[in-house]
C-alpha cells in the first residue's frame, strides 16, 4: 500500500467529521454520525483510489462492493432514524457529560472517523495491489455480497415487523431472527471478513485488524452487548427468546424454554 495515499484519507475523514459535528450542534442530534459512518469507510477507499490513481478489475470490484454496501447501509439508517430524534445511546451520553456538545467532537465524530479509516484498510490495501484476481478474491467478493444480502434481508424483516403497531413491545422471532438475535450484525461481520479475503489475496494479511475490530465492535461494544443491556426490561418475552436463540451466528433455535419448563412441571 502506498501510505502517502492512504494517509490522505484520514485528514479528509476528520474534516468530514468536523463538518458533521457542526451540523449536529445545529440539530442538537448526534445520531447523524450513524448515517455518516458507512459513507466515511467507502469514502476512504475512493480517496485512496483518487490519490494513488489505481486501476484494474480488482479496483472496480472493490469500489463497487464498497459503494453498494455504504449506500445501502446509510440509506437504511437514515430512513430508520428519520423523525425519531436523537438515539437513546447519545441521549444517555448527553445526560452524563455536562459539556457533551463540545466533547462529542472527539468522543463521537472524531473517534468514528479514525475507526472508519482503520476499518477501510483492507479496501485500500486491495486497491493498491497489481496482482491478478485469484480464488481468494472471488471467495471474498462472494462472502461480501452474501453479507450485504443477509443484513439487507434481516433489516427488511425487522422493519416490517416494527412498522406494525401491534408489535410495539413484542419480540421479533420470525425469519432470520428465529435463528439469530442479531442477524443484521452477523451479515455486517461477513462483509468485513470478505473484504479482508480480497486484501489477503493482494498480499495484505496484516489488515486482519479491520475484521477483528469490526467483530469486537459488533459483539462487545456498540452492537450485541449494548443492545441487550436492557432490552429484556423493555420487551417482555425477550429472556425466553435469548434462551432459545443464538446471539450472533445463525443456528437452529433451541427448544422453547417455556414449553420445556411446562413439560417438566
């Protein structure tokens, strides 16, 4: 990888984060950073390609997949958050920090820009390679596409479920959600392991830091662990759902725990 070209992306992402932060002050809503996240990652790849002037089949494939993923996710989050006000995660942070408006510049926007640059490293490494496409590229692209399709289907199933007022306090247990409590996050994880396989084919095994970081974020920090911290208190029946359904990797659901307890009584 040409590090001069890669380094160019970081200050541009930080400037974009600064602009978004200023916009968030006017809206008093930090949630816009969630919509920006995917665009910053894909933007890092495009900035690298622009600076390094790379070309070839792998370049076209990586940029197409990155753009497809970013546009899909950003549009989904934007539609989901429209009209809902600031996300409860950020409202909680605002309540804990007296100077959150100022601190969100580095606690939220700056941090997201740096994380986006790190996550984009496999994309930039794959763009830098002049090696011909190999079987790892095809496997990686296939896994990447499957991940996009998987999380798209999971998001659509959940959106239809939550759009029904009768499901306001209910638990989504159908479709992919019968096999995983967070199938959208599982699909997102596949995306980044697929991107890394393309970087691996390009000779950049060290970029494994990206899918490892995303896996940790999705499982332990901003994904599964954060959402499940208090969801059982807000949604009756979630504990039974937890007991019979895999948290992340889709697996056949276990026997319904409520029926199991009844049969032993």
